[in-house]
C-alpha cells in the first residue's frame, strides 16, 4: 500500500501565499482602462485630483500590490537565473546550433519552467482585450476607481 508523502511545509506555505495573492487579485477590478483615461487628467504636479469609492477587495489588493509585484519580480528573476540554456556537450551534425539543455533541470531547451514563464510573462501576453465573458468598460454598478500615486 502506497502512502503519499506529506507536503513540504515551505512549499505548502508558498503555495498558500501564491493562491492568496491570486484570489485577491482576481477579486479586485482591473485598472487597465481607467489608467489609460486618467493619464490625460494629470495636473502639473503629476497627480489626478478625483474622488472615488473603492470596494474592500480593491483596497486589499492595492494595499499589497507593490510588495507582491516586487516579490513576483524577484521570483521570476531567480527562476530565470536558474533555468537558462547550456550546451549539452554531445556530438552534433550542426556545430553552429548545438543541442541545448537547461542548466538547472537538464531538460532540452527551452525547458518546461522557462516555457511556462514565457507563456505567463512573455511579450505575447496582451491585456488590452477584456475576457470573453467580460463586457467592455465598467459596469453600471461598479464603483469608480481613482489613480494611485506613491
């Protein structure tokens, strides 16, 4: 009879943290369209003087957004440092294009980790279009959003 190994506490804690960030982010409204409109309202001091009402989820998201993005950026850079190509060192018929492997996981390059990062953060990701089930623009019952400055 096989028993599953218990989850590593550090891995479990990291998964909980990432899932928490994901849930908080999904509950918060996107500021993409509003940010584009608000850029035209910047005054000479670099601020947009407006009044707004924010939902609890928006406030929770905004409270930790900078820290979370910094941590994700650091994680991404560390993963990128770990998962990079290296010459596999075998005999090849094309010396100009040798077979490459990931120096960390030894999968053929590009490795699954690098491909996943590229799919998630690469240049092909575009946030201009709303999700298929999401109507364009803010809904009538959505609270207005304000620009946030540091």
